[in-house]
């Protein structure tokens, strides 16, 4: 009887120890996953201004990325009216550290458009030039696509873009991320036509308007149309904020 009780106590103790170890491992793995995901997102944001970052962008280390975010980025969060939220307001709304980088963007995009919060990143290069990086999200052929578009200080000229996707077809729709020469077409395009917000169109058959169009992607018309729609709706949502900057 005594021996059985001792075995039961031993099993309970060992079970508790194993549970604690597993919990600690899970917390550690989650922390590492969250850190890696954060750095991936930051690098994707910076990819829109990769031409303005000294050195080989593809060789940036995690420390390099974090250093740029700490020293060359000013983060803001805006709403549909163009209002800029303070860190205190964002903290009250549950945004970690009150920073744009901690917005749950997938969650925001499930809200009605007029209720969404959107990030803005002002990047200053080593020549003291400012660039504004905006985020937008849309629908490709199979699932969500998203991206960043960087504007020069004239709030019109595109300095660069970066796109990503959840499930586009390799060699076709996935080219919005992988085909760097296609992505480079956006550099120098204009989002305004005079006073009108014209956005940028991905044109099947080849661009005709040198200011507002880029070439389509062979075999990926639906994804390309998704990029066009995503940029149009995304830039329109930022319009109140952009108009404030322009003025």
C-alpha cells in the first residue's frame, strides 16, 4: 500500500515537471516565432525602400534590420480619416508598445474599411531624404495578397514596392514577390495625375501610360488585377493622410 502511494506521488510529481518543461518550451518557441515573424515583416517593409539603403539589401542581418527600424524609421498609425494616433491611444486600444509594427494587419483587414487602422513608416535615408511607406492588402487568384508602397517626399513619386502572398502559383502569380525586375517597374511611377489620385495599373499586354502603368505578368492576369485593385483601394484609403502631407 505504501509502495503504491509512493509511486502515485512520483507519477504526479513527474507529470507536473514535464508539464512545466513543455510550457516553458512552448513559451520559448512562441517568443522566437513572434520575433522571427516581426523581423520578416520589418524586412518586407524596408524592401520598398531597398534602393535607399546602403549596401546589399539581401545581406542585411536581423541586427541591421532592427537598427534601421530603431534609428531611421518613425512609425505612425492612422485611421480612415487620416487621424494619427498617439502611443498612449494605441496602448489603450491594445496595440503592443503603441507602435505600428505591432498592429495585427490581418485582423484589421477583417474590419469594415472605415474602421481599419493602417501603418505609416517614415524612413529617412543617409542623405536625409524622407520616404513614406504605406501598407495595403487585397485578393489574388487563390488567397490574400499584400504589399508596401514607398513614396518620395513629393507624396507622388514611387520609390519602390514590395509584395507578398499567401498562396499564389509559383512561376505565375507568385512573381509579384519573386520577380525583382517586375517589381522595379514601379520605381518612378506616379500615384497622382494632377490633383486626382490615379494609382498604378498592372496592364495586361504591356504598359502604355509611362506614369501610371506597369507591365502585366504572363499567365497571372487575375493576380495582376488583384494588385491593381489592391493599390487603388489601398491608396484611396490613405488619401486623407496623403492630402495632409501634401498640404
